[in-house]
C-alpha cells in the first residue's frame, strides 16, 4: 500500500509480530520530530487508520506504528488474549493469558528504539490507541508506565475483565499521583464507547473518567465520548479519523 512499510520483529521471548507503518509525509515539524501513534490489533485497524490519515493533509505528518501478528485474520484471538491481559489462575488460563508486561517490554525496549532509529520522532508526542482488550491494555500502560505515552486512547475498554482487575492499578496510580510521585504533565486519556454497547459497560467507562478527573490538578486530562449509533465492533472503524485528529491537534506546552 502506498505510504506504508512492514517489518517482522520478535519479542525477547521469540514471539513474532507484524509491524505495519504509515510513513510520515511532509517536512519534519518544528519540534524536530513527527508525532508517533502506536496502534494495537494492527491487522484489523491499520487499513482504516492509514486511509483516514492520508485523506487529510493535516494528519499526514503522523507516523502510525500498528502492531499486529503474522496470521491473516483481522484479530488473532490467541495472541491478543496473551499480550493484552493480566495473569490468570491456572484453571482459567486457556487460552494462555498474562502477557501484558512482556508486551509492554517489547514495545518499550524493542519496538520504540527501532522506530526512533528509523524516523525523527517527537518524544513528547507518543500515543497509544487500543480497542476492547487493547483499550484495557492502554489504561494498564498509563497506570503502570505513565512515562511511555503522553496520550492513550481507549476505545470500548474491557474494564470488567477478571473481576475489574484494573481497579487495583487505578488506586495505586491515584495514590502515587496524590503523593507527588508521578509527573502527569501533558498526559491525557480519552475514553470512547458506543451507545449501543451494554449499559453497564458504558457506565463503567463513564465512572472511570469521572474518578480520574480529580487527577487533572496533576496534569492528567481525561475525556469521555459516547458514540451515537455504534456498537462494540463497529466503533474503532468509525472513529479513526477523529482519533487521529485529536492526537494531531493535542496542545503542546
């Protein structure tokens, strides 16, 4: 596809990843680098995001780095179930789960250095976009490694997963912020959910955003958006242009 390239990469444990890159267009911005957007479930969502980016001049200066798998299916359920999830007790660990920290290590220690070596990247404009399990993973990344991404966009995050395991991480994150141990300056979390999703899931996402509003005093901007007419599977395709627009127009300080 025009304006793209693909790489194969391995994690430290030997897991194969297909990396799909939407190349930046135009001159390097005055910041000295292009904004970079890491996109989860790349097989499914890269085509829509790349097309949305190329359709509008103001979006073309972004690098989109989509992380996918060697398989040809849009969503590799076995691989993503491992990469995007917390550990499970043995009796519930089928398919295998619990790879979220290994996957974050792959992004931080292998993928990001390769992207930084290949392109001029604005290190103050690194974003992560994920849907469903990927949205849950994005929130986990914010709570446990807030220095990795300035902006996280979580589309229909699976907050209910494993008895709402993210709550413990949210509490620890909030306590560290109140204790002055986190620098959340210029950090943002955008939560999007379709109005045709389950009422309880919509409410859970809204409640998370309301709780996090209290951290705006430390710099964290949080936002909740309800997408009219969208359900859990349609929403990531329908919001791609707006997500890119939001990430490309984020205020710099």
